[in-house]
């Protein structure tokens, strides 16, 4: 396999990891926002904080990984995307920064008004960030990022039907993944009522995301017919079929309260959609630009992939150990004094 294809596959694996892990962290913030008043949503927010607290920052490693690999492996495509879509990318970066700072400050704040302020910032950024990242994906998928520096419309490239649907779908998928994961976390913590709370929302969110995915195909048919044709035929179709099948299986498993296997099917549903897009667009990266024509030279790609292999020996076991530690059975997060 050519080095350029290996590099693209590795980058897509990193993007998938960010969607599944970082996306679920954003989804936790969305459920933090929708938990209700400070009193009514106290325990839901405590569970979200307890679940994502040890790993939310580590999950951004995947985003950095994707950015660096795109920058070094396909520099001209990186330049075109970064310059044409700098507005949504900047807004997403501000959201990531604001979200992280608010999450950290809320944990150490003692005044109620401070906790509310930082909590609102954390929750709002958790909605806005995946939305803007989704609009970036929509802009690339619909062919609105031409090659060259800032050659595309700085607003119209990401404010269009495909991008807006992609942004809303990204928010929905983040909320869905988080609700699915949190059902199991609540079960391990022995919080039976929270298990049901998140289960109901995971079911509702799964149905909404499924409907949004169907609506997205209709939007693509009108707004990006070339991509729609590739998605509904050829190599992308089996991946979309996998996504639909896994999504339906997830709903059945949630209904039957099978909280461990549903994590796998929910991840497969999202992964099938993401890889379906990649398969539909490959080998075209931007209008008129293919992977072979835009990839860096073989020596650069070989050095990059070699460095990644060395880094993976250190990083992957560390991440695995981190996830494993915090996926063990643990006691429920401490409740406020008045709830005891």
C-alpha cells in the first residue's frame, strides 16, 4: 500500500477516536446543560463530571494528532482548509479552550453564582464546539473548500445546508454517545434512577440522530449530488448499511437494558457513518485535488509514520491503562450533603 494511503488511513483512525471519545465528552456537557435546574440536575452533573473528569483532556490528543498529520502529510489541503474555514475553526478552538477552563474552574468554585457561570460556559461550549467542527466537515464534504490559500467563500463555505445539517448531526451524535456511555457508568455506580434517566434520553437521541441522518441524505441529494451518489452506491454503501444496522441494534439493546454491548453498537453506528463519508469522497480530498497529487513526498511520509509508530508504543498503552482504570466498578460520586 502506498505511504500516502497508509497515512490517510491512520489519520482517519485518529479522527474516529476523537469522534468516539472526545465527542462523548462534548455530549456529557450537552447533558449537563439539559439536566435541569441547579437542584434538579445536581446528581446528573455529578455523574458527568465524575465520568469525564479523568479523560476529557487526554481525548484532545486525538484532535492534535489529526491536525499534525494533515499538516505534515497533506500540507496543501491543510492550508486550504485552515485558510478558507478559519472562522468555524477559530470558534471551535475558542469553544475547546472555554470549555476546558470552565470545567476546571467550576470544580474549585465555592460560590453558587460562580458554579453557575462556569457551568453555563462549559455546557454552551459543549454544544457550540461539535457544531462548528461539524460545519467544517460539511464544507469539505460538499466541495466548498477549493485548493489554494483562502480561495473559498469565508462565510458561505460553512454556512450552507450541508454544513448546517452536519453541525446539528455532530451535536446529536455527541449527545447520543454520551447518553449511551453514561448509562453504563451510572449502572457501575449503582445509581439506578440515573441509569433510567440516561437510558430514556439515549433512546430518544438515537431516534433523533437516525432521523437527522436520513434528512442529511436528502439535503446532500439537493446540495451535494456527487457526494450523495457516492454514498448511496459503491464502496460507501456497505459502511452506511453497517451504520444503520448498528444504530437499530443499539436501540434494541437500550430497550432491553443491555448497557455494555450497546456501547459497541453505538460506536459502530457512528464509525460506519464517518468511514462511509471517507470512502465516498476518496481519493478526492478537495475539488480537483486527489490524495496522490497533494500528499507530501515519500521521505516525509516515511519519517512521519515512523515517528508515529514510536510514539504509539508510549501513548497507546498509557491511554489504554487510563481508560481501563476509570472503567472499573467504582462507588457513586458523592452526593451533596442535603441529599444524604
